[in-house]
C-alpha cells in the first residue's frame, strides 16, 4: 500500500510542461519584468564580464585608493603577513592543541566544517581580528557575513576594502542588500509595536522584488559582489531565474526564511534543482536553518541534498551561537550538537552570530542583532564603536572555540584559506 501511495507523488510531464509554458510564453508579464531589468545591464555574458573585471584585486584597490586611501595600509599589511606565512597553518594548529598526538590522528577532512562569523560590519575590524590570530596562534574564519547598509558602506569606502580583504585572506563573504524588510518597503509597518505585521513576510512586497534584482546587478557589475543574502520566496525564485539566464549570482537564504523542517528544506532544494544549469550547478550556495532545528532535521535533509547532487554545492549554515539580545532565549550554544553531526553530514557552516554565552553575559554591551541596523555615525556618536568591535571579536573567539572542539574530536574545519590552509 505504501508504494501505491508513493506512486501518486509523481510529477507528470504535463505539469512540468505547464510550468515551462509560464517561462517561455512571451506574454508572461512576471517573466518579462525580470528580463527588462536584466536588459538594462546588458546580456548575461556582458554582465558577468563587467563583474569579473570589477572584482579584480587591482581594481578594488584602486577604488579604495579613490575613496579611503588610508585603508591601503591595512590591506598592504594583510598581504605582507599572508605572503610571509605569518598565520598558523592547520597542521601546526593541530599540533599546538594536541601535541604529538595530532600526527597520529586522521582528521575527517571530507566533512570539514566552515568557520563562519556574522556580522563583519566595518572594515577597520579586520586588522584587530587578524592581529589577535597572529598573537594567539588562532584562526581567522573562512566565511564572513555582512549586514551593513550597502549605500552607506559604498559611500565611506568600506565596500571595496572588505571585498579586497576577503580576496587576500581567502574567505567567502555575503553582503545583505538594502532592499529588505527594514528599508520601509512595507509602508504599514514600523517598530516593535507592529512586529506581528512582519509575520506575513519580511518585507519585499510588490515592486521591491525586482528592485532587489536591480540592486544586486548594480553591486555585481560595479564591485564584483557575487554572494548576497536572500530573505523572501520571490527573490529566491528571481535568484534562481537570474542564474538560469546566465548571470553568475550566488546567494544564501537567511534564517528569516524559516527553514525549520525537512519539508521546508525539500521545497528549497527542489527549486534549486528545477532551475539548475545543464552542468548541475545552482546559485543557492547555502541556507541558514532556523534556530529551532534538531540534528535529525539536517540528517534527513542531507539525504535529499545528496540525491539531488547538491552535497558539495549547497552548504547547511547552522547557527551555533546567537547574539545575546533580540533574537533568541539565552543561553544558546549548539557546539556539542555540532560535534555529533560533523562526522557524517558534509558541507556544514558553523555560524557564530554571538560570543560564547559565558562571555556575553559579562559584557556591559553584549551583542545585539539590532546593532546591525544602526547608522555608522550614530554608532560612533553613541560611544558604542569599541563595544561593538569587541562583540565582533567575541564572535571570532567563539568560532575558535568551535574549531578547538572539532580538532579535539578528530574533526576538521575550514578557516581563511590563504592564511591557514597553505600548501
């Protein structure tokens, strides 16, 4: 009987043909509107060529020279330290932690966990992070998420400087476009007194989905920004469609999308497969799970991810720590659960959005998710700059704590590749 029921789930060729008709019919307005936005930037090939040129390190450095030349000192210092091999290599890191025992151990490199930190709001925080890594023999994360206002960081020179720094250290990074729920896109919503209004959607109504595409194409072609955060079902679909058209966008889906069970993830992965290119690639480079998921949810979904050929293409980004304020009940610490998962579920990113709970609890200004949405001028005027930099360094320290636990358990990690994974 079970097999009889299973057969009823088959998607018929007629159903697929009906979907194709939507995309291929020249009168389909929802598709035509996207094509019009793309056409303003050129063909997909021209768009990618402009982005590749914009992302060349020498061109990013020239943009820094034009906007914030003082940042070149930190970037040159970073290149010098990298080229001198000043940062600890993975082998030495393991020996530093485990002694001679490390040379007899076999680490689970096929299941290496990416060390991720959110959010790297400001370029000047990069050097203190790296100086601490040099002083302590610790690690710079392999993935950094940014939630700073795009127009603000473009105006003050942070955008090209961070893009250059990420190339230098060999870390992936994600930008959060300004077209999102906190930009006033839903005119009926305000502050906490209207919070329940956001439950129906984070806030990319009506024309804002196409504005998100327009914004991405601008930063892609001007700065080579390739990886962006995605928070809405409509813009997820648009991201899939852009990639299918030939634009080399990459995006990760935010925790705000609410992938909190295997069926939500299945729907996400089915979409990725339907719009994959002929080579099997997808623009979806990862998605954040909800804070509420159990290990079994990731294990069940890992089977589907493998069946679709996405194990090495779509990262499971899992919150290990969270900001102390404004997002979850504290203490929140998933490190022990990660140790139980990381030896058999590949391509996981351990996201550290907060410091370790025992550290955060003692801070006069603990990390707060609402700090992401503050203007830089207001942060400096309030006197919170140093405290927020310390919050960021606490998150990096939490990622290093996870790296130590992984190493002690014979598990592996991915830190900044050009700094730590040499030779």
